C-alpha cells in the first residue's frame, strides 16, 4: 500500500512564518478514474486539479466546499474539482478530440481559473483570474498573488495510481524581514522529485525538507471520493423543467434518464415517478377559506 494513502497532513513552520500541507490520493484518485475513460493527456491536469482542490479546501475555516474550475477554449475545455471541509472530493474533465499536444497551455488554450467557495451557511464567494503559467500549480500561485495577496506555492506529482500535492503558504502578517525564510522554504521544496513525492511517507518528506527546522505536525485527515448527487437533488432539478415538458419527454422516450457526470450514476424517472414528483409539491388539503 502507498504510504499515507488518501491522507491530508497539515504542518507548521512557526519560526519561519510558513504553514504547509501534504496530500496523497490513492483509492480516491482511482475512484475518479474509474468513472470515465480519461486519455493520458487529460489525467495529468485532472489529477493536479483534484490534489489542488483538496489542499486549498484545507485552508477553509468553515463548513462548506471549494470548487476549482478551469475553463478554456482548447480541446481540454473544462476541468472541475470539488473538495469539502470534511475531506470528500469529486472531479471531472471535458475534452474534444483530437487533443494533440500534451502541454497544458496547448490543451486549454486561452483559459480562466475560477475558485468558488460555498459555505454551508453564508454567502458564496467566487474569484476569477486568467490562467497564467505553464502549469496548474503556477496558475494557482498567480491566483493567490492577485486575489488574496497571500504568497502560496504548490508542488504536484501525478502517477497512474497515486497523486501528490505539497502546499506552502506564508502566514499573514509576516514582515519583509521574513522574506528570506519564505524564499528558503520554496528552494527546499524545489529539490523534491516526482518519485519522492509519490512514494515517500510524509514524515520522511518533512525530514528530508526541514530537518534543521522545528516542524509542528497535526493529526492527518482521511480523504474519500464522494459524490453529492442524489435522486432527491435530481428530482428537484427536473421539477424546475415543468410537468408538461417532462411528460412530453416521457411520451417520446418512455422515461427521463439523467446521468451524473461526476460519478456516472444513472437516475431513471418514468411516468409514475413524474406524476408523484409533481403530486408531492401540491398541498394535500385545500387552504382554509376566509369566512
């Protein structure tokens, strides 16, 4: 078994004014790949998006979800990765053939990076920036520079059966005199190679990078693949289409079928289901009449 599989590990370099996270996806990464047949050129950026979403969601201070989207004009026109405060994730990619080059900027073309934060209670927030850099990690770093003014760097490695990410973020309130500490942390992380990132246990990675520093390590969190779709959610969406349109579709096709793009689960609604769908939204008793 891969060390620290499907784990998120937070750590803190208090004396350097830097916080960090390590994540390694194993079964959760394979669960995403099992839902669709992704070409190798698509797997790489999809894995990077999933790992990045998990890392970024761990910075949330409330219950809710973080969705990372990349929308482009190239053959790989959509990447979506969503992670929640309780460390579940899901994701998907949409593309057109032929894919051609495997370079990210060629695959995506002119693109936007969209970060959506949705608290379970409270107002949602969305940030949109042009996708800049030759990697998703560089684009996310640019996003934080522009939107959050909070220096952030990511290091990502994607394999056939595992995906890894390291996040370093400068703590708010650091002064210019701490710039050398931040630069040194980045230089140390730059020495990692993909084999180390995908294979080494977290404690070895942290020792390899920061053995001369005091590292405060927190309890790891379990990461799982989980889709939020449900028959109830699909029914709510169908109800918005209207009963007449749904009945027309059933007359034409025999049933209405909806497939979740994230988990590939199929939901089928026949004539009886649709009738019950709208009957359940009608009050069972007439409203009281005014005397």
